């Protein structure tokens, strides 16, 4: 509605001045908002959970979050990760408030890498080198050392929230039951971005059946020895992710499909500590003191077949879908934001260059 309560005649509002509406304020919605604001678009984010919140259904509060090259993905998706690395590196170098920092990594592989494996990441990370026999444990076939980036979500989400507000973005805390509800709230807008994570399973006009919740539970161990990441790549999915700004390391991991329990499962926690101890005994003691431990529980917004990133016309609106990032939302975030900004600009071009 216009200022006087009259319906807005959308055709009189120039395209670039119609607010872009983003449903969801996790890492995907916020990274997209930041990029669009930097490109000059007005942006409104509508979400039940906002930066700084701690619901288990707000995955972005709980991620590790390490930049690790994903295996088995297309060249286009690899490039999303490379773009993300570029943005995160700049934040690590220039802005400690971002919670992003550079850490030394040791990655051990059970089997030699195939062409389709995480090996492609060597062109993106710094100081990559093959470890020599004797530098990795004897039960592995090879290992790599390199510098990568870790993002402390307890700092990064509030930082992004602050940046978005400083750039003129607006947050509205609200749960909606459908995208239709959102269209009705913003009749003057043409572009809507659905970055609702696991919400896309239940929104009445989305109900994406490929979406499923995938529970994660990590142990946070308080320690000053938090500069090196360890990653076991193969049959066992074990990592020790340093969080220097929070003075500790995150031990994991586990993936439990369709489990929504907010309770700490101590069997999982004990198993993660044991696996992390085998991987990095110099950081993780076999029996760490109880008062040095916290537990992290979050629901990954996973999707069978991988994330959805596409543009579709719905009546006279354009809806961009960006959800289903599972365990990789941080690693893909700024690349996906860049792709969404380009999709918005394509729509702008089609609207203004007739
Ligand atoms: C334990 C754990 C460890 C992880 N480690 C890593 C890692 O090392 N690296 C990595 O890249 N990723 C990691 N991840 C994954 C990462 O956290 C997610 O991929 C990412 O946070 C997903 O972001 P998102 O913005 O899509 O979703 P979310 O952060 O879940 O945000 C969804 C947003 O949509 C809103 N929303 C949903 N439905 C509605 C509705 N109906 N109405 C209003 N608002 C709605 C929510 O309120 C929220 O604001 C990890 C996850 C977990 C749980």
C-alpha cells in the first residue's frame, strides 16, 4: 500500500526501487542481502529467526564453519565455493569483527584422491602441499597441509546483521505460512528470494518434498590450542575445527536424517571426542574435563539431490529459490549470493531495457 493507504501502481515504481524481499535471514539470506545492498538495491528480510538467535532450526547459528572443498560437485558449484573463499579471505584479512580467520589445516585421506574429489580445492586455498610419509598417521594413504578459512558463526551472523542494517537493509521478524502471504505484504515488489532453509519443506505453496532435516551435534572444547584444523576425509567423517575467537575447537561430526531432538545425546558426544582424540591427540585429550565442554545442536536444511538455486516467474513476480544447503551453507554462501545478485540484475535488465 502507498503512504495514504491506496494500492500502489507497481508500473510507476522504477524496477530498481522496488524492494527485493528475502524470506530467511540465515547465512544464505543475509549474504544475498549484503550483496544486493552493495549493488544498490533496497532489501527487506522477513524471517522467524534473525542474526543472534539460537533456535536449533536456525542452522546458521551452529555451523563449524570451515571452508572445505566439496567433492563430487560440478565446476559451477566449485566456482561458488571459490567466490565464497575470496570474500571470506578479505574479511579475515581486513575485519576481525567478521569472525572469519585463516587457520592451518591437516587433512588425512584414507584413499588416494580421485579427479572428482576435494583435490580441486588446491587451486583456491593458500600454501597447499602434499604431506610426506611420516607427516601423517600410518593408517592413511596420504595427506595435505594448507591454509583455509573458518567462520565463527557466533560472531559472523551478528556482524552480517549489523552490516545489512548499516547498508540500509531492513529486518522484519515474522513467520509466514506461504510465499503468497509475503506477496500480499509487499505488493510493490517484483522480486522475492526464498532462502528459508528447512522452511521450504512446509511453506504451503512450496512444500518441496526433497527437503529433509539432518541433525548435527558437535562438541565444543574450550582450549587455547585452537589454530589448526584437522580433517579426516574418507569413510569416517571427523573434524576438529578451530574457533580462535571463541577460544576453543569444534569436534564432530554426525548427520542424523529426520531427527529433530534438541537433547544432547551423550553417546554421540563421547564418540566424537574419541574420534577427535585419535585424529588430533595434541589438541583433544582422551578424557577432557566436563567443565571444558559445551554441546552444539543444529538442524541442517538438507535436500535430496542437492540445493535448489533457480529463478521462476510466478504471475508478474520473479521468485528466486536458494535453499537446501545441508552441511555446506557457509562454504557456498557468498558464491550463491553473487549468483542471486546476477539473477536479480538479469531480471532488472529485462525490465528496463525494453
Ligand atoms: C552442527 C552443524 C555444523 C555445520 N558445519 C558447517 C561447516 O563447517 N561448513 C558449512 O558450510 N556449513 C556447515 N553447516 C551447515 C550450515 O549451517 C547450513 O548449510 C546453513 O546455515 C544454511 O543456511 P540457510 O540460510 O539456508 O538456513 P538457516 O540458517 O536455517 O536459515 C533459514 C532462515 O529462514 C527462516 N524461515 C524458515 N521458514 C520460515 C517461515 N515459514 N517464515 C519465516 N521465516 C522462515 C528462518 O527463521 C531463518 O531465518 C553446519 C550445520 C550444522 C547444524
